[in-house]
C-alpha cells in the first residue's frame, strides 16, 4: 500500500484511488490513517478549480466534471461559484423573487 500513499500524496483523489486499487473508499481512508498521512480538505485544489472552470466553459456538465476529477458535483459547483460562472442563489433571494411574483396573490 506504499503506492497508494504515494498516489494520494501526489494529489490523486480517494475515489480514484479506490477505483485504481479495487478497494472501497473507506479502506483507502483506513490505510492512510494507519500510516499517519494527513488528510486533505475535500474539494478541488487551485489547478483543479481552473480545469473545472475550463471544462464548464467548454460545456461539460458539473456532474461530468466531478466524475472526471473524482469529486462530488457540489465541489465543482463551489469552484464555479467562486469563479463567478454561476450565481449562488442558496440565500433568501429566491424567496424574495417568489414574494414579488403572482404566487403570493
């Protein structure tokens, strides 16, 4: 499992490692913990965010980008919101728009 640790430290994601080595993601985490490998924060690194933005501009869906990069669609969405490609409407602005519509009459 030294190769697994090396691949992780080189930046490979847990999902990709699990697929490469034919094990469950939880097993990957277990191997890394046993070897005291510090965990990375989930999501995309700077270079990965740039690649996600490039792919999104090329018309690739968030789900497809996530699959390609080994992360959840939500991590891709965060990167695209940070880059200004999509507007984060998770606040109350949706409620404000509804309040101004005919639905409230």
